[in-house]
C-alpha cells in the first residue's frame, strides 16, 4: 500500500526527474494538484490571490502618495517640529512588528471605538465591494509599514538634491521654489524611492502572511499557513512561485521606471 501511494504521488522517481517534470509543467502554467484538496493548485490559489492583490494594491495606493508627500514636506521643513515628529513616529512604526501594530489598531478601532470589524467574516469568493470594509485595518497596517520605509528615503534624497549646485543655480536664475521642487528635485528623488517602494511592495508578501492571519483574511498568507499545516507540498510550492515571480517582477519594473525617469542610470550601465 505504501509503495502504491509513493507511485501515485510520483515520489518513487529520483529528485532530479521530479523537479524536471515540475519545472516543465510550470512553463505551461501548471502547478500540480493539491494533496489535501485534490484540486489543481491554480484553482485553489486563484481566489486567494485575488484577495491578496486587493490588499496589496489598496495599501500601495495609500502608502505611495502619502510617503512621497510626507518625505518632501519633512525635507523642505528640515529640523522643524513637523520633521522631527513625523520622522520619530515612522521610525517607531518601522521597528515594531506588524502584528503589534495590528493589535493596537484592533484595540482602538474595533474594540474601543467599534468602527471597523476586528476580523474578516466574509467568504473567500465574496464580491470586492463586500470585502472592502474588512480590508481597512489590514491596509492601514501594511500602508504604515511601507510609508515608514519609503518616507525616509524620499526625505534624504530631497535634502541631498536641494543642496546640490544645479538647484542653487536654478534659484539664482529666478525660478520659483515650487518649479524647482517639482521640475528638478522631485524627478531626482523619485528613482531611488521607486526601488524602495518596489522592495516594500515585495516585502508585503511576507507581511501579509502575518497580517492575514491576525485579521483572518482569506488571502495567500492564510492559504500558505494552511498548506504548511496540511503538509501540502504542491500547494506550498505554488504559493512560493507566486511570491518569487512577484518579487522579481516588481524589482524589474522599478528598475525600468527608474531608468526612464533618470537616463543617467542607463548611461552608467552602458559604460
């Protein structure tokens, strides 16, 4: 019976042959069959992936503009109470684990104020509009962590750019501060910030595992923990492939956008 089980699962073959078959199927978009659910991995992952993408996209839509605006304001008002207060707040947020921030927000907004649900109670395949009230707190946690990393990079880059010679020359030519800021400082500060944003988005994939568990959110993070508990290796491998491709893809997109915004990067790479 044990031998038949090994043959059925394909683990009677050498590791290299099994890996070759798995990699060949991956090229055709096939991730195997879930052992615990007895369904194709792609079918199991699809609804959970949609929910995680919704979480990540909303967090990015909130965090990216907020981090850029706060970074610019903190740099322009360098040394002010606003700069020190914002920097200190997000420095603390950067050092705290995600589950600690999530617990604090649950206590404030779900238990004390009772404005938002503490956990997600809608099914996995619920419509997006029905999911929205349940993603507010998870999005707030993920956005806070992303802003904490990105804002400091934008602030530092804006300060360095404003102290450069061509900015002083532009001001001497009579250009307004707003025009110099938007036309020269911001384009110089965006490329490194985009790389940090891309890495922060990729790191969300690690954060969502914790956050989704805390809020009982039906996404890839929750599915990953369930697959590990069930020892469902094909499902674990499928989720890891999704995470890896997303991380690599975000890095390539950030490099491409940085090159388009700053042609000097492309010239340096050609030399």
